[in-house]
C-alpha cells in the first residue's frame, strides 16, 4: 500500500493510520461468527476500508461487496471503499466503480 502513498493522500487518506486487523460478523449479515481480515481506519464520520491486491479479479470483487455489506452495520457508520492493486481486470474495475469503490491501480487488464 505504501507504493501508492501519494495516490492515497490525493484522496485524503493517511496510509500511516491504516490498521490491519480482524472483524467478526457478530450480527449474522454474511455468516455469524465468521472472521474477516480487513485493512481499515475509522474517523468520526467514516470507516475507510482497503483491499490490497497484486491482481484484482472476481475474488477481489466478492471481497469488496462483502465488506460493503458488513462494515457499515458493525461500525454503525458509512464506509468508503478503496481497492489498491497493481493490476485490475477491466470488468472487475467497472463493477467496483458502479458500487462506489475508489480504484487505485497501475494498470487495467482486458
């Protein structure tokens, strides 16, 4: 993620505040008791969630959609989602952008 530090800062993100941790679906939104690894940081207004990938494919899309459902419910705050990837599949990029995810990437692959 630090490779994209300047790009993140342009979006108002301080990469040094991002934490890596686990969240538990205590509400049964996805699967009660399931643990998810998440890179995030919380402010008074939002929870910023990051998915870091070398190549973002359908799996990354699914992970982002899960976090979009789960995080706002657990934190009781709106979420801002970011995908940070070296490469991103064009179709996945388009789908994520429809979902409001900010994409930071070096290259889009068709």
